[in-house]
C-alpha cells in the first residue's frame, strides 16, 4: 500500500510540475513597450496575444509572415480610403473586431521598412486608447535575419465586438500647432527626423521616392535627428540612456512636448514611439508632415540650400 501511495505521490508531483511548465510556457508580456524576437518566438501560440503585421510593400505579408499574424494594410486599413486622415473610429473598431482583438488582448505590431508603418499603427492604436500594444523590436527584418519561422496561411480568429473607450487626439499635431511653433510660441519642440539633405532643402524627398511638396527645407525652429540614429545596427531601439543623450545633444530633453515630423508621418511615427513610449515624454506626431507643410501657403520655411521646385 505504501509503495502504491508513493507511486501516486510521484505521479501527482510530475503532473503538477508539467502543469506549472505549461502555464509558464506563455510568459506574461514584458512591461516594456517592446518585445524581443526571442520572446515572441516562445509565445507564438499564446491565445492572449494578437500579432499584427503592418507593412507597406505589396505582397510582403502574402509571401510569408510571422505565424498567426493578421495583416493590416497601412494604405487601406489604417488610413481613410478617401480623405487625408487616419482610419475612422467606426472602421477601426470593425478592423480590430475582425482580428479577434478584445480589451484583454496584448497586441504585437511589426512590419517591413524598419517598422516605420508598424510604429504608425502603434500611434493610431494609442490615439484610440488601445491598451497593451507593443512593437516587435527590430521588426520583420530582424525576425527574418534570425531565420525564424514564416507562414503564408491567413489565420482566422473568432470575431469580437471591440469598442473604443476613449480617444486621445492630443497625440496628433496639426498644421496650426507647427505654424505656432515656427513663429516662436514656445509651446513645443520641433523634431525633424528626415535625412540631413531633406532637412537642409537639398532634396524634396528621399531617393527614389515621389516628390509630394513644391518647396524644400524645414520648419523654422526644428532640429534634425534622422530617425535611424535611434536604432542599433540590427534595427532594435537604442537604450533609454542612449536615446536621452541623442536628443539632448540637439536641445530636446522632454521638458516641452515634442512634435515629430517627416515627409508623410511614417518615419516620424518611429521617433514618436521612441519619445512617447520608450522615454515616456509628451510627444505628438505631425502626420501632415512636410507633404502638408511644404505645400501650405504663406507659412514660414527655412531652406538653407535654396533649392527651388522645378527649377532648371
């Protein structure tokens, strides 16, 4: 009898250990706004997370994506299809409901092109008050370089009835905000995250990208820290200390709210994420960016290079 009880005790302990290991298999998402590729690889089957790819290049998701990831198109899902605006609240709610996102879901965003558009997604999610949203540090490029699994199957999840509880439009800068800053109202720090050549007015847009503005240069008072200075060689964000020092080198220290801008608002979303989510500073993304400002009538512009649009 004692031998039987002893054997049962061993089996019960083994079952308990197995149960604990099963519970630990899905580790709680880190409190950081970032998750590593290692963490995500270990938690791909966790039903409490929803992985969402936000890429801009056609066919990238279809050719292969992180297993279980759903696809949100930057062009047609996170932007209004007609007017120059972010997706409406009603359409955003439908989008998340279809993806099976609930108020208890941890959302992991990632994408191509250095996570620019995934960071845009994080910004839109933040505007609509979605909790527990994180960015895959290093994005799609890092995941692929590490030869982690990809899948070309489109997952289906049970639809939810997601509703936005509140919106935070203070995360979005408008033309009036940046014109006020350009005229020295002292309310914001302006951070231009484009290349030095764009900032100085030597070029209107990055190489190979269509020109969308008719004037070159930058918003007066803006300092220039190209977005790429915020990341390491593998595309992961630099440490808090490094980011703090980087922006302090141009006089941006978080004491005043910061407005980030680029050409169409996607690269500036990446820097907005660094400022708002990693450093915890007050920051707005100006999604109108240089496309709006460089075409606006009678706004002040600094154009050190003196480049004139369409000049022969």
